[in-house]
C-alpha cells in the first residue's frame, strides 16, 4: 500500500484483502445490507468495482468520501465513481449548509464537498432520506 501521507513513521501491517462481492458471497442468503460507508483514501472506485454484484443485489445507500487529491495517485477521479454509480441507477447527493441533501452533478476544481450519498430508487432506506 502506498504511503499517501509521505510520512516516515508509518508501520506496515500485512492484512488479507477481499472484495465486497467475495465478502457477500460468504453471507447467508437472507442477509441484507442497506447502508455502506466507504472511506479508503482514494481507492473508492476500486472498492465499488469489486462490489458490483453486491451493490446490484442489495442496492444500499452508499456514503463515500471522495477527494481529488487522494484519487489522483491511483489514476482516477471522483467523477469516475459518480459515473459508475449513475450507470447502476444511483443518484448522487451532498449535504447542503441547511442540512438537506441536494442532488449533485460533477466534481470540479471548485468543488468543496467531500462526502457523497449515493441512493438507488429501489433502496429500502430511501424513505429515511428526509430525516438524514
């Protein structure tokens, strides 16, 4: 894994990696997932790509932190995630200053938002959005 913070006092730890699809294949058939938070320092696109079957099956609300500066070292951009999720039927929202969720279009150099909600029309939690 890359040392994104460019610090010398980093401890390397070996760990097992998997994908959302592999993880979900080990769950019982009646298991449900309605909400996923993903903050992996720029690798969000790859997590989503490794969970396409899981996402299509469960259609959870996704809460992702997306920053251009963290995605760039991995050769991607937050808009790549937005494009992928929109292709799966998801809408993208950001929290506004009045604590509402506003529909969001495109990440630009002027974008200050870093936290994004992705909501599918068939999400079981969609009815809770007015309270989030």
